[in-house]
C-alpha cells in the first residue's frame, strides 16, 4: 500500500544539522496498523509529516522515497500532493483544538473537507455523508449536532469529530499523531477502540504515532521503535512485546505498568535521549544502555530475520 524507503529529513538550523529522520524504511499493507513508538524527540512526528511531504524550511527531505499508488510522494509537485492530502491520505494530530476551526460549524467544516476533493456532489449528498460519518464515530443525534460549533463538544467528542473529518473521504491511509494523548485515560481507550474499528470498516491503513507503547500494544499489527531519528527495532506486535530484542525496546516495555505490577516503583530508562544536534559516536543508546560494551562505540548494522529488524550489536540472529 505504501512503501517508505531510506527516508531522511534534516533541519538545517543555525546551530547545525538536525537529522530528525535518518534512513527510515517500512512498508504497510492495505488495512494494516503500524505503530511508531519512541520517546519525545525521536523523530516520529517528522516521519509522519515527511510521508505526506509537509516539511517546511529549515527542514528538507534530503533522501529516500515514499511510494504510494506507484508514485513517489517525495518528488510529487505540491498541487498533486494537495489532491492526496485529506483525501487518500489524511492525518490526525494530538490536539483536536488545532484541527477544528472555532468559528465554523461542524457541518461547514465537514462539508468543506468533502467538497475540496469532490466537486461533483450535491449539498444534500455532502450533508448526508457528514451525518453518516458522525454516526460512525459515535456522535449522538448528528443531524442536530451539525449546527454546533467545536466549543459545544467535550474533548473526547471533539476528537471524534476530527476523526470523522479524517475519514470522510475514505482515505487509504490515516496517519494519527498522538491522537489520544490530550484526552482522559478512560476516553483514550474508547477512541483507540473506535479508531481500530473504523480502520477495519473502511479498510484503511493506519500509522499510529505515540510515545506510549501501551497504546500500540492495544492497536498495532506491527511496531517500529524509533530512537534518535532511526528505527532501532521493527517487527510484529507480538514479537516486539513478548520478545523484545533491542535494550531500548526492553526498557519501554518495562515501563508498562501491567508488566511489572509487583514492583513498587515504575521502571524508568535512565538518562534522556541525546540531542540530535549532538549525537554520541556509535550506538545512540549506548550511554543509557544496561547492556552496552566496547562494540557499541560503532553504530550497529541492522540485522534482519524475516520481517523482524533490529540494530544492536548484542543481538545474534
Ligand atoms: N522546525 C524544526 N527545526 C529544527 N528542528 C526540528 C524542527 N522540528 C523538529 N525538529 C527536531 O526534530 C527532532 C524530531 O522531532 P519530532 O519528529 O517532532 O519528534 P517526536 O514526534 O518523536 O517527539 C527533534 O529533535 C526536534 O527538535
Ligand atoms: Mg511528536
């Protein structure tokens, strides 16, 4: 469905070059859910923006390909990209506040999104489609609620509306960047279950970006673990969760409450992710890694077994 090959997005700042995404590769099949997980600053969001080629100065996609329906989105002119964004590929962000226009009714916003990509539909057809999709995301009495403004909905309901807007043109791929981080824990679970169901119903693929490995544990088919702009481990969800190979992945899983109920205090990976302007020589995780040894002063080559990939000297496959 979509193939990302050796994608590199760098920011050319006064302080130096930030290699936010540095050689990321993965592919997603139709209807599949890929979870991208990692701490803040790992390059997850920039990976999402790079896929739809939405990188602004001083950032630039410097290498790699994003192949979608036979075309390389990295090389596509902006006019062509605008036909794809919000249509065949749509994106949801963390804060529903920023995705909805406070001064327009929900109806107006949904219809504008439909109209932008479907100039041939009548007003009634668009309105019916808006009602149908609001129903799908669980907004009660959608006919009435169409006339409301965003502030008349709760946070969870607003995020449902954002999801309806992202799905309204029946995208092949949905990119959701921390879609539930701004919501209460109970609402989070409902929205996640809803997103999974909708992707299955619409046969859309989903890239779910999150710092929370618990979220991808619920939803994903495959998981990519990012660290310092690179994927350090990739594999099927079950393999990653039950047999993590990279020490960073092991650390993330240790942080999950349900995996260490018996311990009094929650585990934390020591230290912080290095500044991407100032990456250490060798493995970027070396300073924080409980298993590091002298081999780690060089960056490990990626090892592959089937569709499992891991970049760590310690792993022997
Ligand atoms: N406009 C920008 N200018 C310079 N650096 C940026 C810019 N946007 C993002 N970055 C850098 O790119 C890196 C990855 O960012 P991001 O993808 O947002 O991380 P994540 O989503 O994993 O938290 C960060 O180190 C961040 O500082
Ligand atoms: Mg982010």
